[in-house]
C-alpha cells in the first residue's frame, strides 16, 4: 500500500479516536443530573411542572415540600422508573430514557418498599442482590454493609423477624451494594429510632465525602437542612426555592409552603 495512503488512513483513525476520547471526556465531566423543563402528569393531573436544575458530582441536595408536592415522583423519574410527560432528563451526560438500563447500574435507590425476601436471612438477601449486581466477592460485600448499618450481629437471622427499622437498614445496605455514584434516598429514616437514624445519616455523609452525589427526601425539615448542602423546595409541583441549605430555615420553608 502506498505510503501516502497509509498515512491518510492513520490520520482518519487518529481523528476518530480523538473524537471518541473527547466524547468520553464530556460524559465524564458532565453533570450527574440535568433536568430541562421536566413535567409529569398522571390522569391529566399535573404532578410536576417545568422543573429545571442540574447537580454536579459530589453535591448533597435535599428536596423539601408538603405531601403531594412531587418529591417522590421526581425521585422515581431520576431512578428511570417512570418517564416524564415532557422535558428531558440527563444522567451522567446520557439521555435517561434511552440509556435507562445502563444508568441504573450507577444509581442507588432507597425507597418506601424494602424489596427484600422475608424468608432469607439478612446476609442471604444482600449476597443474592450483590450477585445480581455483579459485585465482586458478594458475600464479603454483604458482610461489610451489614456491619456498617449496625446489623452484623443479625446477619444470619431471617428478615421476616426484623422490626421496621431493622428492615429499613438492610434495605439501605441493599441499595449501596454496587457502590452507586448517585444515591436517591426517599424518606430513608422512616421507621428508624434515633440511634439507627444517626447511623444512616453518618453513612450518607461519609458517602458524600467520598464524592457520591446524594438527593434526600425527608420530612424533618430542620435536620435535613443540617445534613444537606443545597435545598430545593417544591410547592404544587414547581420549584419554590433553590438555595444553599445554610441560607434557609425550617420556619421560612414551613411558612412559604403553607401559603395558598
């Protein structure tokens, strides 16, 4: 093959490689969450209206608002469990609707349902889900997380005999098995006593310090403001405030969301 032809082909290949690397760099440096004019309606009833915001890696965001403000619905859309009615969701620089299967591997969802098997022990539950996630050494990972949520001594007990708070702690461990980069926590302290709540709070803070991005929904406004760095307040499906948590107060939020 003539030398000029080889050189031309090399230039084409190198150009393609460089373009691909630029694309990968853009994805790597992209916002973890990017919402643009996001809206959701159910049975013609608007749940969320024109929601737009972005989250950079390592942010700790809290979503606050009255019941029915759209907080849980927003988390479900971010978890790619339900689609928006209009607008767009980008996660890690990728379209959430088109890449939902791949993106879920980078998301940990702590929801209202524990998604555990009562007949299995805590260790068996976490080992089972770790294998589904493709976690290396699933049994060791299960043991590690049970220790972190304060249930290492109950690893061999069946989950069906656990209290609501203990079950919730196992569910939190399940959501963290695959080391997710984005953690969506919907009322993670529900059913927990003070000591268990502190364990979970410390876990979330530690994960955030390690660079994980966290979105927290919690009804205890004052405590949530202390935990998070940034707060979005929702009212009737719209953003009422988006500010650093340190600039907000529980009394101000309660007053504003209570106004007709």
